[in-house]
C-alpha cells in the first residue's frame, strides 16, 4: 500500500530521537503513581528533545500520520483539550473531539459502549477527562486503544504532573534535594496528586500547604510534609505550585472567605521578598488573580506559569509518541 | 498550479480501486430507496476494498486532498458525525463542523441560505442530519455541492443501511435468501427504512417485528412481512437488527412499560438459544442495554455490533470517494 | 531539521505571488480605519491572486504548514468562523476552536490570561470575535501572536469590509467615483464601520441610509452622506449594501414595526426597477428575507451576496498569508 512518494512525505524522527527508549513499554498513561523514576525521566527527556528540536512550534515530524486520536472530555476544559489537539496535530495525527452534550450518552448509551464505538472507528488513542476517578483505568481495561488520562476527578492528571516536573527541571537541572510546596486546595486537586507522586519519585522534598479543611494530615503517611502556615515554610521552598481553589468541586466553602484565604495563602510581592532569591512560582492554571496569586507575582520574574503551558505541549507530544510507538512495537 | 512534488505527496488510489465503476453516476447519496441493487453493491464493493487495503485504519490514500466537507448536523450525534469526519480525513479531505446552536440560523437565516453560504466557501460535500424528512433532497436541488443524507427524521439514513448490509455480507457472503428481521421501533426509525429498501433490493426476506403501535401493517404492501411476536419468527431468522426505542421521538409511550417491551422483544440469552446457531445480532446503536438487548447478547459471540461501527467508516469512505469522483468526472 | 523530502511536500507559493509586497508590514489586522489605501489594495490584490490561482477551491499552496491558528469566538458565528477555518486549512495551517462555554473563563480566568495561555501553546495567529469593542487591539498589545479582528462589537469587522470591497472591485474594476450606500442598522453594525473607512480610502462616495434612530448625523463629520429616505438616493447608487437589523443588539426596537421598516428600506423588485441598470446588491449576511431584502432581489441578477461569501475565503487567506509572512520576515 505504501509507496515511495508517500514515504517521502512522512519525515521520520531525526536521529536525536530515533527508537523509543527501552524503558518505555506502556501503551497507556493513566497516572504518575505507577510510573518509575526512569519512566518519568524518559517522558521528560523526549519532551525536551521535541522542544529543543523546534517540534512544538511547527509540524516538523509526523510520526503519527494516519493515527486517529479522540478527545473524550466529560468536563469543561480549554487548555488541556487544546494542548492535546495541537500536540497530536504537530505529530501528524488526526483528532476528533467528543463532548458529553450532543453525544449518544444522552440517548442512554453506557460510557464503555461509547468508548468501544469510538475504538471501532479505528481510533488508536483515546484522551479522556471525566469527573469519576478511575475512569481512564476502566477504559484501558475495556479498550484495545491507548488511553491517556487527561484528568479523572480529584485523582490524577499525569500530563500536568509531567509538565510541572519538566518546568522545574529546565530551571533547576535536577529535582533531587529541592523543596517543592503545593499550596492550596490539595483535597480536590488531581494536579496535587500527580505532582506528589512524581516529585517524590524524582527525589524532591514535597510539602502540601493549605487550610486544614483542604490539606489532610494523611499525606504524612506517604512521606509528605503537611503544613498549614505558608509563611513558616516559605523560606525553605525552592518551588511553589499554587493550586486553584476549585469552587466548582466544593459543596461547602472550606474557609470563611476568599479574602481570608488570600490573606493566608496568596503569593504576594511581600511574600516573594521573604522567599529564596531564585524561588520558582508555578500554577497549573487557570489562575484566579487575587486569590492564590497576585498579578505582581503571576507576571513577575519568578513566575514560570506560561513556561508550564508551553511545556504541556511538549509533554503531550512526548506521551503521544511514546505510547503510540510502544503500541507499534508490540511492547505490551 | 500543481507541480511534481505536490503530485508525489498525493498517493493515487492503487490499481485495486482505480477508476470508479461505470455503474456509479450519482453526486449525492440521499436514500437507499432510489438506488439500484448494482449501485448498492458498488458502494459495498468499494467499502470492502478500502477495508481490505487497510485504508480505514490509516491515512493511506488521499484522493480527496483539498476537498472540503461540512457536517451540517441539526440533531444530536456522536458516532455518525465522528465516523464521517474520520472517513473524510482518512481520504485527505478537510472537514468543518456545523451545528444549529451558534449558527446564523439563530439570527433568522433560512436553512437553504445557510447551506448556500457554506457552498459559496467552496465546500464540495455537505453531510446533513435534520429532523425534517426530505431536507437532504431539498438541499440537493438547491446546491451545486454534493449532499449526503446522514439521517432525515424518520425517513432514511442511507449510510447506516449500507453498513448494515456490508456487515451481513461479510458474515454470510450473499444476502439473497436470507431472512432479516428488524425488531422494535419501526415507526420512528430511519434505519429501518434504509434497511428495508436495501435488503429487499439485494434479495433478502425482510420481517418487521414489534408492538402494533410501532409496526404498521402497511409494510405488507411493499412485500415486507409484519410480525408482532418475536418468539414466533425467531427460529426462521438469519439476522436480527435490534432497533433502539427512540424515546426522544415519541410524544406518548407506545407500550405500557419498558419492562414489558423488554419481556416481549429484548434479545436475551434464552432467545439466542432458540435461534439459528449462526444468527447474527445487529444493532445500529446507541444501544439501551437491558431494553432491546441484554449485555449477554450484546457482548456475545453472535453480536456483530462493533463490526457495524467499523464498517460505517468504510462505507462512508466509499460514499465520499464515489460521489466526489462522479462530480470530478462530470457524470451527472 | 527540515529535509529534502519534507521540502518537496510543501509547495512554495508560485511566482505570481512570490514575496509579500513591500507595502505590507503589519502582523495584526485590527481594523480598516488604520490601513492605508495601498495596504487595502495589497490585501485585495493577493486575495484576487489566490482566487485566480484556484487556491480558494483546493489546498494547492501550503505556505502556512505547521502554523497553528486559534479561533477565539466569544459571540455566535457560523460563516466567519468557518470561513477563517477553511482559509487557514487551505494554506496548510492547523486550526483549533475556542468558545466561551467550556473554557477556563468559566473558572474565573481573565480574558488576557486565556489568550496568553493559547499563545504559550505556540499558536501564531489568534482570530478573535468579542462583544467588546477594542478587544483585538488589547490582545495585540499583550500577545506576541498575530491577532485578527473577526468582529469586535459594533466597532469593526475588517475582513468583512475587505471582502465587500473585493466584490465591488471584481464587478466594477475600480471603486473611485462609485456611490455606495450602506442601508439599515448603521448604529450597531461593525460591517458599516469597516466599509465606511475602506470605501472612502479607495475613493468611493459613501451614503449611510436608514431610520434616524439607526443612522446618526455625526457621520457627516467624516465626509459621509447621511440619508433617511432610500427612494431619494436610490437612483444615484452604484452599490447597495443591505445591513441586517441586529435585533439581538437592540435594547429597544428602533422603529415601530418590522413591516414598516421593510416598507421604507427593504430592497424589493419595485425598487430595483427604479435603480441603475447595473446596480450591485450586497448584504453581509445572514440575511432576513422579507426584512432588508426580498427573495426576488436576493436571488436576482443584481445580487452578489454569494460572491461576497466566496470572496471572504480569498480575503481571509490573503490576510493570514500576509500577516504570517510579515511575522516571518520580522517586518514589525
């Protein structure tokens, strides 16, 4: 079926990428918790190579030409869905968008049947966001397609964790020995979970910090430091990751007022001046200016918030390439 | 304008496909009722060739490169819209999505004006789903673009009929002499109509079976057997096509309860055991598990439900290629 | 990174287009008001070349391959969004769609932060429609990406103005000395503003005509003739551009009834017979048949309404190509 001219149209990956590293054998990306440090570093290395090669800024390699990806997003998303779509297209793949409205789910179809139908249309990669934790895992057991978790309720959001780690690595070189604080709504944050598992695997010291209603003491059981006073831990931190207060996931307000929250936990210019000189300010976005971070800090020299967004594209390209290559080479 | 390198990037159809068969002269696909048996077989042959050549599983041929298709969907759809989108992209075409919300229709524009505007943007193929029977026929008279009916109210859904026939043909080789029962909501089903016309043209014996409120005696007038008792006809059937109860199209409930409907018409394991050994269980989907079919049957060895979805991609690729080729060769 | 085969797959622009004209240095298209006559003619020339070369009817040139464009539409749109999407794809670019629903804006993110996030994903061109005048200008000051105004409230809609001028030029050759009347809802029409600035720069005499509640005398201050009686000015007009009554932007009805409006301002067959023989009837669409124009006129020989839609594709391709080329050559 293939012919010489068709081959010529599909530039292969350049030598700097070549074969996928032997450590990568997975055809799904479901969470960070089950990845090894070597697997995490593999994704970060490939993402960095894509970025250095300019692949994130133009369609230079098309190793996934003819591969179809489906965005199955059952929760609102702007940046993540767009980031995955652009990542897939940058690699030459086709992308189809699904949403819960306008779909067969409103006609009584089960979620698994919807997914199996999409798979039957020869969709190789299903990118799923769902309010129910474990949905991507369930799908991965039912489908032959590859499954990427784009956020499952408060459980995990692995590509967010990976892009956060890539951002820190770019600025600090190595995560070992760094102190990284996740500040804010730990209880409802899949980003927090993906960061906690990943940062610990890569050797960082992790602090979770926020009001007691949003930060459980149980995290101490897995070697995470729990703090409720940001000002006390601030001088020790190399990185602050400021999580959004997810009002939409909270049945009751977990603190008296947004103003009080901001007083205690918002990253302000005054707090920056009490922190390490080279502290990195991160936020998974979307940010609520004036709640978890002031404009002075969000737009200031310590902020790497837009680097994170840019790295999201690289990490998603790396993920798509790795899991597709593992499928093609029948590693799993 | 074209140059050698551009040519090289557009692999032509391989010899196994070559020119479109002389029998195909249409630039629209509006219904099955007006197709000849030869025309139906032409679509099925081309679809099978696409499938055998691996074209449904990757972008191998791009005969429609530079062709723009528009999905004009004025009713909810997941699988059909996605299937058409993937089919078009697999052939190299561009696809734009339309929906009734967010469109000029809400500003007072007529349906035909909307369509003419899309056509004026050099859209060659308009894929339309609409609640009003005859909408695609109306469009085909107003537009120079090709029109594909993706479902017009309870009237027809020709690509669904074609994919159902392709699925039977793959499993039985020939439809002549087979007994195919369409079970359930015949009254509101465009899938039923497209199947009835097509199956009869290809020589099958067709039974429509369901409660009298959903299955009219008038079908006897066109040579279709009408039955109200599934258990009586079951032993004679080679194929059962289980239509979804379309609650959203029914002003009043046409039977006392879903439970009673399922008792009389659901395909269950017990019924499978009273059927022919090689009976094929089909359903156009989305399926309501426990209503028209039990999970045991839907996921069992007789079910070809996911084959249908996969064949939908092949049939839609064949349709897009045939009508575009007929346009290009000025057959009509 | 690029290799010979990849080069071969990206046909360069043919000699007839070549380098972008020296007059074009802008990397945004925000309005017509700030363009010179030479700049307007540059866009129209390039658009005409694209059209003559058949580029609007197929993907012949792909100078924007690997470029990512984002549609940021915060108001309903069918034709404009689709026209931009097709224009971008015809040139080989990738397009991602944004909408206000389902986006981070509902999570409290600011508009500029949303845009900066999209930019951080290496989106080179942001096409924005927003109800607030000046939004595209604001964006252009905050982003490194190119910004195209696809309509900002009642302010401007520059590609609409350009496509209107291209349509007149195709039928009359030169705009100098022509009398062009904009009829209807001038007060709420961004199309009117973009036409007024552009037509005057190209040497046309412009009349704005409609009920006093919708047509202000202040336009006389910039050299535009103001009229309230269509029948009085009709015999002098070479072109009529019939603006839609934008009911959705009007808090109170600006005239007693739609019937009365139609009586005074609708373009009817009777009025056509009192107009110049070669009068051009234009409408930016979507049209309300029976309000600003009767079907006899909309579908009659003087109507160039669908030419406008087709020219919209050409003008948007030209705009995308010019601003992207200006970016690439660091002209600004």
